């Protein structure tokens, strides 16, 4: 079965993999989260990719969706457990990949990181046409619980497409009873999140990852100019930093985002910490389902 955009998916995956490994080399105690984020995004652009979503670097109990603001003064500290989540697109075709880094001196986070990697590899190994999504979730759950951890139940893998980050199929991190079938030609990310706490995340603090979900007429010229800039992202997630990079001021951006939010066309993605403040590890690859198995684009 021919997959539309196959070569673009492959190229995006290769760039995402290179950017992920580049980022791992930058994540060190004392380094600035904001600087590292910017360098990774510039690396993606220099390799010929585009940004499918803002690079996210989430620490410790935060599972996902932490994205540096222009004023972010955070630095990496000893003992941090760091999730790096990178998204690339080539002509709209998306690759999504993540890795977890241990900044402890005594490798105290080895077990939880190894568990998320092993769960990901096991899940990938059983992907083929005809398998049920719940079976992938069950494989992840069995490895995670066997090591004394909890899979994060309200996060999971997801389909990707052209200018689409989250779509079907939904790939759970546990056996959720869903009998949806995997089909040849599907493209999706598998991302086991492993928690040393509750295995449930919630939304906290202000979001700095956004997505505009439609267009509505706006009178205010300032908001219209910001919306024009956002429109360049073609419906993909964006962040305040990107608008600053385009020459817009922070007060202008904040005013416009507030007005767009009031129009009901702004989706917000706030940071997602574990409910019991348990440490969370993540591993993620994007893959294409083939006749006999799958091809991992972000290996």
C-alpha cells in the first residue's frame, strides 16, 4: 500500500532524530532551558525541516508540554529528569520523537528511563496490520508495571498526518479495552509515559503552547496582525517565542492571544504534571505501518 508523503515522512523522521540527539548533547547542569530550546529549533531549520510544534523540555514530575517563554530563566539542575520532545515536518508530513535524560550524578533515574525505552521497543515490535490498539497498550502496561511503575493513563500515542499532530489512531499506554484495529499505511507515534507516582496527569499553570482552531473576523488591527503571523503555522501548534522571533512585542502578543481565546478559537496546552508529583519518563518514536510490521522513521 502506497503511503502519501512517504519520503517526506522519512526525511522528517531523520531530521527529528538528528535534532533529538543534538539536543541530548546540549542538556547539561547549568544550561539554560530557553537557550537549549532555541538551539534545537534552529538545528531543525538548518537541516531542512520545519517545526511541527514547539520543542518542549519538561522536568521531573511534569510529563509534557513545558515550553520556554521569552523570559524563561530556568536552568537544568543536578538530579533533574528531563523529557525532550521534538516535532519536525517536511511539506507538512510530521515526525514526533522524545527521549528522557538523567542529570543525576549517580544514575538514580536509570530504571525509570530504561522502563520507558523497553516499553516503547516492545510496543513497536508487535505493531502490524490487524493488531488492536488495546494490545499495544497492554504490552506497554505489562513492562511498566513489572518494574513497579505506573503507565500514565491519560496520555498516549497518536496518529500524525499532513499538518496534523494529533489524530487517529489513539495508542493507549495501558489496556483500555479499545478494539480499534491497526491498518497498513497508518502513521502514528507511540509514546510510553512511565510514572513513579499516580500515573495520572493534570493541567497546571499557564500554557505556552497554543493552536488556533479556526478563523473569525476581528476588528482590532493589533490582533489581526498577530493572527496573520499565526496563520503561517498552518494550523500546527505554536508558542509565544515564535511570535517574538517574528518581531512582535510580548504585550501585543498577550493582548492578541487573550482576544483570540475569547473568540473560542485558541486551544491551549498547559504543562502536565503527575497528580502525586511522581517523576515521569517518556520515550517516543513515529512509525509507518507496513504489510508485515512497521518502519520507524525517527530511529
